[in-house]
C-alpha cells in the first residue's frame, strides 16, 4: 500500500515514524495529515533513501534541479552538481535532462542520490520518440505508460505529470505576453495541436495512477500554464488549469496516490499570498510546490534573489515546497557555483518562513547564532551558517589575526564594548 492508504487505514508506518521524529511532530498528527492529503512522504518503495515529508505543519523543503541540455551534455558535471546538492543540504533533486542519454543520466542520479529524486517523464518520452525516427504527433499511450513504469521501477520518488493542461485552458494562453513557458506543457500543447486530441496524460490518467500507486510514487501535478512573466500571473489560463488540477487531485486520492500541486512561476509580490490561498482552496489543501515565485522579470543574473523574495512570502502564505532558481535562470545551464548559490538562496527563503511558521528547530538555530555573535565565537558562527565555507572565506580575507572583532567596526565593535 501507499503511505496514504496506510494512513487511511489508521496504520503507522516506519516512514511516518522517521519523518515525525525528524520534524518534531507527533506521529499520530502526521498520520492524520497524510490521510487528509495535506502531507506527502517522498519515497519510492524501491529507493533506498530516508523518507521526506512535505506539507502542512512541516518545515519548508527545497528542491534543486540538475540535468543535461542539448548544448551542454556532460553527465559527470551533472553528478558534481548532485554532490553540491548533498553538501548544501537540498531536500530533493530533480533530473531534468533533455540532452544526450537521458535514461543513462537518470540511472546515474538514482544510483548516487542520497535524497528523493524527481523527474518530468515527458522529456524521456519525447526524446525516445525522436530517437526512433518518429514525430511528436506519433507519441501515444504506450510511449507514456512505458516510460512512467520504467522510471517508477528505477525508484523515482516523484514525477511531474502535466495532465491538467486541457484544450480550453491552452486556448486562453494564446493572448498572453509569453504564452506557454513550461517545457513539458509546451510539448503537450504542441502534441494536442497536431493531433487535435485532448491531453494525452489526461486521457490515460487512471492508468498512470495505477503505476504510481504500485511504487508509491508521489504525483506532482505540473503547471503547464504557469506564468512566465508577471504580466501573465493569475490569469484565466493559469486558473483554468488549476481548477482541473483540483479534480485530478481527488481522482489520485481515490486511487490511493499521494499528490503535490505545482504552481507559479512569475508573480508580482502583491499577488503571491492570494495565489497560495487560491491553490489550497481549489486543490483541497494538497501540498503546494512553487518555482520561486519570481517577483520581477528584470533581474537576469540575480533571479535566485528574485525567487527567494517570492519564495519566503509564498511559504509563509501556504506553499510547502520551493524549487530553487539559480543566477543562471533564463540565461544558461547553471554551473557548480550557480547550483550552490541557488540552493543557499532557497534555503534562506525556506528558513525565514520556518521561523514565521513556528518550526522549533528553525528558531533554535537563530537563537544559537545570536549567542555565538554575542560571544564573538567565530567557529560556532561558521558551524551554524548555511554556507560555512563562504562565511569563513570572508572572515579570513580580512587578515585580522587574533583580533576578535571583524574589520567593519574594529575598536568600535559594540558587542566587544558593552556588557
């Protein structure tokens, strides 16, 4: 059975006990949250990792994306990015490879990852159709179900399935400034336009759910019509798809499948809280997974900051899971430094929200940092830092020797002079 089915039967699993202990929450409370669909546990039954809880009353989680592109296909570099994910404590990683040997890249990630792994199956599906000399309109039900089963059997913990992008919603996106910016959404919309059929994932949705249930893979219902610029935020197309996702959520729950909902995207700061409330209402309080959201479109090179600003407000307002953005967003495939910067920015956003949510371990960390600063205990400050190496590098470059204060204030250091 899935974690949801165990919870509905009032049975506590080892995974529930482990997540409850990690989160500092009563296991009975956690079980009830899973049964209601407000929390999911990410762990494919075939993947040997620690289970991860995402959802209401739990700490905010962050995801990091890695993967090859058609222009930069270096699997070893992507594996180094996975090491960065481990080092800087990303909660999950998604392999979004679209170049080279996609199956081989995913296997490498599955073999080495110490954290839950997510994928977007349509990338593999489309690549294999092209590899076989077929056209995108030749993609069929068998291609979809074969790829999803393969990934589930390999141990993928959550999959983004763009099943909510239906024809009426896609038509609404035609008047947008940027149209469709989701890769998976665009591929599905193109297939729909060429075949004059409804969304293929939607057509075989029950069969997809049967496969996911078998391995307890969490379905992450993709937002194929997420806004790609703030001008398109909270428009009719986004809301139309969201309403479909609400219906798909209930259908998945009826099959015993755990569900997350993916959300925007680019959203002005003053619309973020309303977006979170609307999603929770339309999708029955399923955990919400957001990309940023970015609060402005004019920060190329700094989109990790634009996303962290939006991510904090989103998490305070109801989002449960933040997908990182890196400084390379909209510009290029991220390098190792970009991945590190993206993870840290998202972790800052998540931690700031955890403080507001009253997550005990979050507030404790800040309390300990305050005491370490009062004592000018630099070693302890570095230990508590989200990026200890960078903090130590800044300290070391000042060449203060044995002096306890930093070079900003010197002898004027308030902490050293008072009490």
